C-alpha cells in the first residue's frame, strides 16, 4: 500500500510538473501574441483589410491546434509496442500530411481565399490570398514541431518542449518588430513563420540531444518511447495506411477547431471589422483553453493510456474533474476581466484605432465566448481520456455531425440576431459534443461526474460574475476612462481571490492539493 501511495504521489507530481511546464509555454506564447496583437491593432486598426488577414490567420490557428492535437491522439500509438508506430514511421506520416497543406495554401491560395472569406470585397480578400502561402509554410513547420514535441513528451522531456515554444515565441515577436513597417498587414504572418521555424529547429535538435543509451538485442533503442514499436521498412502502402490512421484519429480535433472557420466566414458577411474584433476575442479565449485544459490533456495522455489498460474507470474520474476545476479557477476570472476591464481598457489605449462601437462589440463577443470557453474546456479534457480508453473510432465518428450541428446553429443565430447570434451560437455544438463524450466515457458514473462538473463550473463562473460585476459597479462610481477599467479589474480580482476559498472551499483545496509537490 505504501509503495502504491508513493507511486501515485510521484505520478501526480509528474503530471503537475508537466502540466505547469506546458501551461507556462502556452501562456508565454499568449503574452507574445498579445503584444503583437496590440501592435497590429495600433498600426492597422479594424477594417476590411485586417478582416482579410485574420481569415487566413484563423486557418493557421486551426492548423496549429490540429498539430498540437496530434500529441494527444498519436502518443498512445508511440507507447503501444505491439500495434504502434516507430518514430521514423511517425515522421514519414507527418511529411505526407504536410503535402495537402502545402498544395491548398500555395498554388490553390486564390480559390481557398474565396471559400474562406465569401463576405469580403475583392481587395480585402486579396490580403487573405497573399497571407495564405506565408502561413502555409508556418503550418507545415508547426506540424513537424508538434510531431517532435509528441516524441519528447512521451519520453517525459517536457522542459525541452516548453523551452522550444518559449524561445520560438520570442523569435516571432522579434521578427514582427523587424518586418512590421515593410510587410504591412502581413507582418503577423511572417512572425508566425519565424516562430515556427525556430520552434521546430529546437524540437528536432532535442530529439538527438540525449546521451546514447544503447539498444537491447533485437529491440528498439533505449531512448525510444517506452513500449515503442520496433523500426520497420517504410512501404508506400503501410505509410498511407498509417497516415490515414493518424488523420482518422485526429479528425475530431480538426472538426472541433475548424468550427471557428465557419463562424468567422459567417461573421465576415456582416459589418467590416467585426471579423477582426472576433479574432481578437477568440484568440484570448482560445489561449486560455490551450493553457489549461488542453495543456493538461497533452501532459497526461501517455500515462492515461497506460492507466486505462489497468483500470479504465479511473481515467475519467482521476483526470477530468480535477482538470476542469483547475481550468475554471483561472479561466472564469480571465473571461470576466476581458468583459469588465479588458475591452474598455483596450478602447482607451487604442482610441485612434477602435471606435466606441468596436469596443462594445469586443465586450459583447467576449461575454458570448464565455459559454463557448466552458464547453471547450470540457471537450479538451474529455477527448484525451476517450483516446486513452481506446474510443478513437467512436469519437471521430462524431466529427461530421458536430460540423453539421454547428453550421445549422450558426446559420440560425445569424438570421435571428446577426453577428451576435453567430458568435453566441459557438457554444451549442461543443456543449452537445462534450455531453455525448461524458455519456460515452463515464458509463454508470456519468450522472455523478456530470453533477460534479456542473457544480464546479457554476460556482467558479458565478463567483467570477459576482466579483467582477461588483468591481465594475464600484469603479464606475469613482473613476472614468482608463482608470475605471483598471480599477474594475483590480477590485474584481481582489474580490475573487478573497471569496474563492469561502465560495468553493473544496474546489480550491483540491486545486491547491493537486499542484502541491508529492513530498509536501
């Protein structure tokens, strides 16, 4: 029993370290992206040309999340010694996946831009067409960086992965500052290309940086992932089959994150500049999801797979509620800050670039995205567990129904409420999807888990709404302009931190306990 407790504590400490390392890397990327977004907003404001760029950038964002999702869906293959992939086979499959990305974004950039931005004028859409080849190169590099990160994560080299992303994001910011004047609206595209190039180079160098540890006779190298499949001769038929398997396992992530492209395409048909405002709000919310639920899922997938072979019931119960609790503790106040303080402060700082209507739209979109964020957290915590349980085929069968439901909800929302209805409808399909995943994965425990997740979500969301709402009311009575926004954010944060232990004592205690080192 003592040995089992020690192993459990060591595994918890490992998960906490890995999750925090990936979260630190994600938030470092978010900070540099935020700086670039602020500089971009200052230089080019909000309008049809920026809409054109952000439509192309949305594809890069979706491809980035898809690439990162390979770390969730492919890790079980790399630790499966009987039916899994060797590292060389994995790399060859990624190269094959990169081919259609290159074709679509380079020689087919013009028709692709028309498909993605039907509501933009020809001149504004030309920015989309010009950005796609640049971002296509970044997508390919991003794909290989994520593949290398998958192998490093399976080997438990999380620090190397985090370092590569942090250094790469800094390189991207440096590139932006260098080319901003010459590249115009395309400057963020060149920045993305530089960031992915540096990140990919550091990841690949990390694969061979460890000391050689030999090879067991007739077996895989000792520095291969534990349980990895032995190297085999690469044959075209097998390569195509392996690539199809990886894409098939990852189809749901591509569909889930591709929903944003549908939303953005609908938004581009309304007022000029609204697609840009939505892009900024979505970037903020998406980084919150990536830095919490998605980072936790990536860091735990290999061990969840190993644990699922022993006790599949414990996979969801031991990972999803804790991850959701930790995520909501951070995400709920962050979204409240965007609505009550962030949007007004951005309007004050960039008053020459944003109108009062733009600021109001940013606040509205931020509030509407809060519901999507909650659903996205659940989905990104449940999906790794489902893959660990071996439910990949069943989960990916939901990809087409998910897209169809989202398209229908978006169309209805747009007809009834315009752009606000389009953005508000973003939560419908992800929430339904998360509900189905919970029902499929939790078995008889789904009722208990659903109640636990609902209780935690409502507590943290309600606490954030009350704290930052009170902060906004207080700030409005004593200040104005930028001072009001800053005071609203500060007062709301103080209230949230002070009230959290009282409003949700068990949840806060469990979060703190999960982050505490095992030796504590």
